[in-house]
């Protein structure tokens, strides 16, 4: 018939991919809820599912699909009333079940009730479509599942907080969420060098590293060094190295653990570099040109990290924890960053053509991710070639690796400095040699 619309497999495939993703994000949270219920039953705290999580894996999948379908219909018809109806429907079902449970059992815990509402919104995000929405939906479901799984540990941690720690958290919130947004994000000097927002962001980044490290060390003692080093490396590996140096300065027995922490921080930093180029800039060509040196460098770091962990000492060492709000070292680091910024800008003005090299070297002393982000952008818009950007990326990560030898000197521990020096030299050499082979013999 002339008016008939024929849908092929290619038209239905995107729908079924979204459908499957909605099932997965719902199932992720549901699995954790089922596990929590089973744990409570084993402990004898609940019987016959009377108490505990009132929504299981089937419920969370269905709530996710509910959000998905209403969002999909909204997108298909262009009528926002459908998503509003879906939300009211989900709220009615979840609230009815929750109130019934409260009435029968007198148990007022709302964790699972809130979780299923989050699941509805996650499913709706998938239904609205778009790569960014898929990433957000996946990230939210993982974070929610993680928080649910850590419920007991978070409860225990919060009840043990001291007044000083609470005040430190508030102070950190002030510098990160009140002062930082108020600062101008434009240069304030005639040469366009000093950006108050960027400089203060360095202070916030260092404070964040110290804050995360404090939490990990309090919770896991010296074992928390590796965990905090990874998260610190994602934020800023230079600040993490400075903090590890401070730990070694106080506890000499933790040299090998801290050295492994430096390796872990560098691995996290390299992962962060690749994520920036791949997901933020979406520069596939640059990834292909730089992935091999990065992988070789990370392999060397993994080897040294395992070696250091195997030979670590101080397993029973107790670390004396100071205030989690470390503003003084953060400000000192910020001053160093500002000086490096001014010096590199001055050299750029006077030396002209080699400015990109100077900016890459000096910028990587603080953050290779920032430099690589700029290089990836320049190559994507055609200002520099992909090969040039890749070569400068290798320079940036090499400088960022070697500069750790400078930051660890603040430990005033020659053994620690020497250990890190050998590791960083081996890693940098592996990266550069791999890059030379690649650019001289593979890529022409």
C-alpha cells in the first residue's frame, strides 16, 4: 500500500539497545538490594522478607523500564505530558508499597524507596537517548549502587566523626563550592597570564587530595595509601606525590608503600589523560598515536608497584592523622604553580616559536591532563597535526613522570627519593623509547 511504513531491523536496533541498557542499569541497583536483603536474612534480623529492602531486582528493572518507556514515548510524540504521567505513576506505586510496609512493620527506612525513584529517572535518561545521557545513566547507577553497598561502612564512619573533622569538611566546602565559583575565570593582568579561578582551582585540587587521603588513611590505615593515591592521581598526581612525601617524612617505615603509591598515582593520571582525549575531545586519531607508549609506561609502573608492595614494611604502622583540611600545603603548592605559570609565560613571550614546547614542559610539571586537553583541542581544530600533538603528549607525560622526583624531595628522605627516581627514570625511558620506535619506524 502506498501509505504503509515498513520498518527494518536497522530502525529497531537502536530501540533494543536502549531497552537492554535500561534493563542493565536497573538490574545493577536491584542486585545490590537483593544482596542486602539476603545478608539481613542470614543475620536473623528479618524473616520472610517482612523487613529489609522492599524492592528487589525485578522491581528495579521494571521501574527502569517504566522510566525508559515513558521517556521514549515522550521523545517519539514530542508531548512532555507522558513523562509527567510516568513520574506520577512511579511515585504512586513506590509510595503505596513503602507506606504499606511502614504500616505493617513500623520500619521507616526509605533507602530502597528512594533508590527505585532514582532507577526511574535513570531509565528515563536512557529513554531520552543520546550518548551523554547513556554515560550519565551508567555513572549514576554505579554511584548509587556503590553508596548502597557502603551503607554500613558509611554509617560507622559518620558516627565516629569528630567536631574538628566536621569543621574541616565545612572549611573545604567553603573553598571549593563558595570561593571558587565566585572568582573570575578570566585573566586579570595585562599579559593574560594570571587567572584567579585557575590558580584557586589548584588550591582546591590539592585540598581534595589531602581530604581523600585523610578519609582512606583513617578507614584503612597504611593500606589506604594505595586507594587514596589512585583517586589522588585522577585529580592531580603532583599533589598526590607531595602528600606521599609528607607521609614518608613522618613515617620512614612507609617508604615502599609510598613508592607504590607514586606508581599508582601515575597510572591513574595516565588513565585520566586517555579518558580526556577519548571521551571529552573524542579525538580517536590522537588516541591511536599515543596509546602504545602509554600502555608500555603503565606496564612498567605496574611492575614497580607490585615490587614495592611485595617489599613494603610497616604493616602495623599507625599513621598520626592531622586535620583533613590541609590549606597551608595547598596554598604553598598554589604559589609554586603561579610562579611556574608566570615564568613559562614570560619565556613564551621572549622565545616565540618554541613557546609550545615551554608551555608543555612547564604545564606538565603541575598537570599533564590540562596540557594534553589543550593539545588534543589544537589538533582537532587543525592548528597542529595529530602527529605533532601526539609527540607533545609524549613530552608532557614524560615531564609529568620525571617531575615526581622533585616533589618527593620534600620528604627529606634520601632512600625514598632515590627509589622514586629509579622508578620514574625507567618509566620515562620506556615511554620515550616506545614513542621513538613508533614515530621513526611505524608511523611516517
